[in-house]
C-alpha cells in the first residue's frame, strides 16, 4: 500500500482525515438499522401469527382469561425472546466496534488515543501492563475498545476473567486490530484471539508500530538510500508478522506500518498529559501537525479501516443480525416441536380416557347430544375430538354400565322375585 499519498482534504482545503471513516461508519450503521427495521416487521408478523395460533388452540374464556397450557407458554416465550433479541441488536447496531489487541507496550493505547484525539491520559508512562481494563471510547460513530496487554493477562485480574472480557470484545467487534511493534512480533500470543476471530468470522487488520524515530521522517533523513534501508527493515518486520499470523491460521491479514507516537503527537488534544509532552510541543512547532500526521501513516490505517467497514463490515453486520434472528427462531421451533410431542402424548391419554368412558357409559345418542358443550365453531366437543383423531369412537350406544346394571337388576330382581314369589298351589 502506498504510504506517500497525502491525507484527505475537503473543498476548502481544510484537513479532514476522518471524513472517509465517518461516512463509511454512518452508511454501514444505516444499512444495519434498515435491516433491523425489516426484521422488526418480520417479528411483528410472526407475533401476529403466534397469537392467532394461540387463540385457536386456547381461546379466552368467558371473563377474558386464558387457560395456561404448554403452547401458550412457549408462544409467549418466543415473542418475548425475539423482541428482546432485536432490542439487544439495536443497541449494538447504533455503533461500530473496533477492538485493539496486542502485548503490553506495543502502543495500543497510543494508537487509540491518536485515533480518538485524546490528551494522552491512557498512554503508559513507561510501566508495563498499564491498561488493566477493557475501556470503550466513543469516536466517529465507532466504539474503540482498548484492552490490557495479552501477555500481562492474569497479573492484575484473573486470567479467566480477562480472557472472558477479551472474548466478548471480539464478539461485539466489527473489526479486530492486532497490534505489533518492531520489538515484538510473536503472533503465538494471539492464538486465543485468533481462534475467536475465526469462530466469529471477524475482519482482522494488523498494525505494526515502527518505533524507530527516523522511519518515514524525510525532514530528518535526507538520504534516499537511508530512507530505503529503513523502509526495508519495516517491510521485513511486516513479512515476519505475516508468516507468524499464518502459523496461527490467520492468512491474508492486511498489515499497516505506522508510527503511533508521531500520530499521537499530531492528533492529541492539548493540554497533553501523556509522556513526552515537551517533545510533542517541539515536534509540532518544528514540523507541523499535518507533516506529523502524514508521515505517521495513520491516515492509511484509517482508510483501510474505512474500507473494511464500507466493503465488508456492513455485510457482516447484516448476516450477524439475520443469523442471530434465525438462531432464535430455530431454537423456538425446537421448543414448539417438543411442546407438540408433549401435547400429542397428553391428547392420546385424554382420548384413551374418553374412549374408556364411552365404552362404560355408552356413546351419546343423538337425542341428548345437544346437551354437550360446544366449540366456537358450533360443533360439540365429542365431534371436535373425533375430527381431531380422524375417526369416530367405536363405542356402542348401550355402554358396559348399562349392561352391568341390567345384569345386576336382573339377578337382584330375580333373587327378590324368587324369594317373595310363592308359586300358587294347585
Ligand atoms: N519511542 C517510542 N515510544 C513509543 C512508541 N509508541 C508507544 N511508545 C511508548 O511506549 C509506551 C507504551 O505505549 P502504550 O500505548 O501505553 O502501550 P500499550 O500497548 O497500551 O501497553 P499496555 O497498556 O501495557 O498493554 C508508552 O510510554 C508510549 O509513549 C513509539 O513509536 N516510539
Ligand atoms: Mg494500554
């Protein structure tokens, strides 16, 4: 990637390095929100159908109350879950998330402070493991997540806790930035992050913070041969990082070399409270902020982040939203299937009881069938049940009870009759 193009300017020639990124973020956020509106409509339609199904299965009684059954509960759960899921997505969709990972001292907080135009308070004063929490910073419609150095995990907070926080940072990230510096390029420390990145299919960029103060500093390094030498060394570092990343399964990751300290010197808000405040003043005075910005190469990193968001992240956001909803629906389809199997078993049991009763009591005759309770459609409940099971009950009109009573009566009356009956003498 060319490092010599100047930064963006607007029509009046005013320097506006963040414009491209802001536009890309705004567009991608808008695409996500439009998709959310479509999904909202889908969920509203699903809700309408669920409720119609529930009304049919379990109509409201005389006083507007509904009998609680398995289906009602499942359906209410479906609607609440889908609505909550979309509300959660809406909260995350209003911003774009960029998570920074790297070993302690790699310059993560420096880079993040440069991007955010902070005044240097997050940058280490030289101590390692300076950042101890995942810190979110709102910026240009994005949320930047500064994370503790990965090699220091576990020193200030439990490793498991920090790993979980880092995993969540990858989960919500639209873009993951892996930060290296010219002194440490071991990608193996990123293995965990790399696994999450692959699992969640997140776009990744690598940043190489070149610490050599002479790199990309034409005002101080006049000799082209010397400049080429410095560039060659930076290139070797970048190649090394590429093969390290490949070794942990991250192939084709774009790598941008930057000078974080120079970027911060250009972009920081004043009064500056970070390290080397007097150096910052001197550099601004001697070289000017625009020079420092251009030769820090930060605008190229910003362009790459913008491209990532403009080209890929909007699609990723869309599929993440859709997949999220689909996963919710699949889960509830399984619940409904489970409830259906359960209800079917209960139905079979009820049918058996009804069949037994009919066998005992006898199948109701047409003459008194009108006394049976009716459904809303006007059928009596027995007819409704027979419709549902697909065949009428085979019980005869005179049930076993009748036969039994007749039998009892017969034998009883016979016995009584035989006791009291005195045959006439002839
Ligand atoms: N000389 C020089 N110093 C730098 C450069 N980039 C960062 N530093 C310094 O290196 C130290 C560490 O930088 P940070 O940005 O705090 O590093 P970090 O990756 O956030 O480190 P942790 O928070 O400990 O994980 C700070 O004192 C920075 O001023 C650079 O390009 N050149
Ligand atoms: Mg830090």
